[in-house]
């Protein structure tokens, strides 16, 4: 008998047709991903792959998912953020290109916009739990921020100890949810995660913060399987992090507040790849942009790009808009927000929600939180001064808007797909550790995006190639080159 348990959970299946229409439009704007889908369709390199994805369930991610399936993979998916799912994209993925809302034929997806923390981690567990797999789990992970990788590693660690720490020992609400989940699975099946992880060939990690977690595990010797750091593919971080945020930061601020940015003073905390895109985004709207930095090199870059570089304390009571982009924690504290101008706008575009001190803000005596609309709140201090906080301190480009546009995600997701193929088909070349995509694949992804922008490349002559010490066909730069 067919198991009628619907192996997915989305907000509203009836949105599938709308989602499918936007997926079709996105495919045209994702030439790199579609070219890879075409190039590898016959070879089916991901046949046998059971990929668990934990990455924002957007229209662009839907195109990535259907590319992985087209290359032979089976996929189970969750989002990597409680606010970033586009419900019509999730519905289209659950229904599939050949299904209907009454007869869904798509990919098991567990994601909806506005999940609670309990629901978020339940979705992650569902995406990792493969009912018909010999191990009960995936043999590949595609991660963004490392939450799926974390759940597997903590599960295995606690099963080895025979117990998980009590949720009473949790350092945060989210940590408590994770400990409750792992205490439950330990009591249900004390070998779940050990078995579930036993065939995982590797993880491909999308973002800076997730990559940081991987290098920490490599350093501590706790990494269970190899990882490809997709973030540091040049065609990912020098494009998505920079040009993607350049597009989607102001999209988020505009949809959230409709506040005129021109003429205002904006503070961008952090001047890395994301900060550079954000500063340019706000300057493009006519804001006077001030940068904060800890790194003298990035600070010097900001100064030479024409930005004032100073400390938050110097400008916290003067600026109109604040954006954190650091990947660090405790950047804007409740005490900082108490000093801000009336109706200052505060948002984060870093991966996690610990850059803005939301917990401290909630504890300010007499503070009043009021929802203006989903993912837009005012917080009124006892003196009547209020600030506007976007997406509760979570990444605002996906919480208040739809994230980066398709063309730039085509680069990132072409890198992801090539990384999945690398790890899945060449396990012997990747013993446990953290790797970056080989440069020839990075250049391949760039090549796949040139025609769409009308780029005409110059061809290197052999004598020129000899002169600069490269092959005519590339790679054109040494590994240490910084772009
Ligand atoms: N929202 C999105 O769509 C999106 C896209 C890409 C990356 N990200 C996330 O954005 C964050 C930043 O990514 P990135 O690639 O720019 O990282 P990065 O390391 O290139 O840049 C971060 C910068 O912040 C600076 N910084 C660190 N602590 C600071 C502090 N206390 N004050 C001021 N500056 C500080 C660092 O010196 C660095 O220059 C990460 O969490 C990443 O995962 C989000
Ligand atoms: N449109 C998007 N779809 C999926 N993920 C998205 C989108 N825009 C930004 N992101 C976040 C992923 C990004 O590569 C990161 O590094 O965080």
C-alpha cells in the first residue's frame, strides 16, 4: 500500500503553480546552472546520491534542487533560516514539475516562512531522516551555515557518550531546542545519528559562517567527513556575497520600511565581501555611508573606497540606518540601540541572528515590542524613543525580501553542484578535511555566465601564455591570487 503520509511539509500547496512560473523565469536567469544540468544529464554523476539540503528554500534554490535531481540525485530539503523560505517555491518543489496539489510528485521539502525554532529543527531532522535508506540517512549534505552538519556531529558525539546534556544547561533558546531534540532521539534510538551518518561522503558548505564552523571542526579533529568550502570559490564569495548583497540589501530595507535612503547616514558594520556590497548598495541610494571594521586592511580598503571609517560609539546617536555584516557576534548591543535616533532602522545581513543583541533588547526594562507587519517590529524604550528592527535580527535580505537575484545565485549554485559531483564521485581524492573547489572549475563557472552578459573574452596566444607562465586554457591565476 502507498504510504499516504505526506513526506513533506509546506505552507500551502496551492501556491505551486505560482512557484512553477517563477522557477521557469529563474531558469532563464541561471545560465550556469542550466548549462551544467545539460552537460551532465547523460552522465548522471549524482545517481545514487541521497542529498540532504539545508539552504534557504527560495525560487533560486528550487532551480538548484531540480538540477541535482536532473543529475540523478534524490533530495530531501529544509531551509537554513526560519524567515527565508518563499512558500510558493517550497510548494512547487513539493508538487514537482509533473504533479498537482492533489497529487504531489515532488521532492520531500520541509520549509515554510515563519517557522518557530522547534519547527525549524524538526524540519532539519526530517530532511536528514531518509525513511527508505539502509542507514536511515543521506550520503551527501548540502549546507548553508552548518546547522545540518552540526546536528549530525552533535548527535554522533552524544550517542558516543551515551547521553546528551540536559536542556536546562542550554545557553540560548535555540541551544535548548537542539538539546531537547537530541535527548528525544537518544531515547528513541540511541544509535540513530551514528547509523545515519555512516554513509555520508561529505558536505558542501555555502557560506562564510558555515565554513568557519568546518575549519574549527577540522582544527579540533572532530570532522566526521570531508567538506568542500563552496563559499571561497571566487565565483561564489566575490559575486554572491558582494553583488548579491548589493542588490538584495536595499530590496529588504525598501520592502520593510519604504524609508528614503538618499541623504540619510548609514552605518555598515564590517567591510568584507558582504560589507563591501552593502556599502555600495546604500551609497548607490545616496546615503552617506560610514563603515566600522576591526581589520586594518579592510578598514584601509573602506577608506580608499571613500567611506568614513570609525567606531560605532562615535556615530550610534547620529546615524539613521545600521546594518551588520560581520559574521561575528554582539556587534550592536541593547545599550547601543538605546542611544539611537528616533525611528533608526537596524538590520543584519550576516548569517546568524547574534550580531544584533535581540535578547538584551527584550530585557530592557519597560521596552515595548510592536509588530508593524511580519518581520518588521518597532521597539519603544521607556523614554518614548523607538527603533525599527528588521527580521528580528536575522538576515534581512531573505527575511524582508527574496534574497539575491537568480543570475548571481547561478554562480553560487553552479559551484555547489560541481562540489557535490566532486565529493560524491571522487571520494578517494577527498580524505576527511576541508577543501576549496579547484580553480579550473571556478573559471568554468565564470565562463558559463559570460555570454548572457555579452562578454567577449580575449584569447591568449601561446607565446603570451608562456610569457606569464600559464596555459592558454587556464587556470590564469595562482592559488594565492586574491581577485
Ligand atoms: N545574507 C546573505 O545573503 C549572505 C550572503 C553571503 C554571506 N552572508 C553572511 O554574511 C556574513 C559576512 O560574510 P563575508 O563573506 O562578508 O565575511 P568576511 O569575513 O569577508 O567579512 C566580515 C568582516 O567583518 C569584520 N568584522 C568582524 N568582527 C567585527 C566587528 N566586531 N566590528 C566590525 N567589523 C568586524 C571582519 O574583519 C571582516 O572584514 C557571514 O555570516 C556570511 O555567512 C550572508
Ligand atoms: N535567492 C537566494 N536563494 C538562496 N540563498 C540565498 C539567496 N540569496 C541569498 N542567499 C543566501 C546564501 C548565500 O550564498 C550565503 O552565503 O548566505
